[in-house]
């Protein structure tokens, strides 16, 4: 049960069962590449190979892991086409699309301040 003093609970970690929003989002985005992957997918649906070429500094296994985490978090949808060779596409879910304005603000802030 939330006590109304969620900021204090969040900061102190006193009540693990009712995690605050910041802890939840930090768990989802606790990966080096997740934000830039989401930023890339906000433009359009992309195939795994496209993302792999777009971020050559990410290993295939790391990219796969990051995409799976984002899929488990409800931000990314993975669609597999039963073809030879198999085609896999990634796109933002409705939740992921709702997150785009925050990404835009983060991008604008970083351009202005960093």
C-alpha cells in the first residue's frame, strides 16, 4: 500500500513491494544501449540486421539481450516472419510510443546541456 510519501519510500528503499516509478524504469533501462535502440525504433520498424548495422559497437548477443529486455518490459514488439531465411522485425509497442516524447525531451536536454 502506498503511503502518500512515495518519494521518501523510493529514496529509502523501505518498502520493496511497492516500488516507486523511478526504480521500475531504472530496472527496465539498466542497459547501455536500450535508450538508443528505442530512439532508433521511434523512426520506424527495423529488422535485426538494420539495428546491428546501425550500432556496430554492439555485439549481436548484447543487441539481442537488450531487445529481449525491452520486449519483456513492454516497450518493443518482436515480429517473426516464417520465411527462409527467417525475417525478424522490431517496432515500438503503444507503451514504447508513449515514451517517445520523453526521449525527445532527453535528446533536446542533452543537446543543450552536454
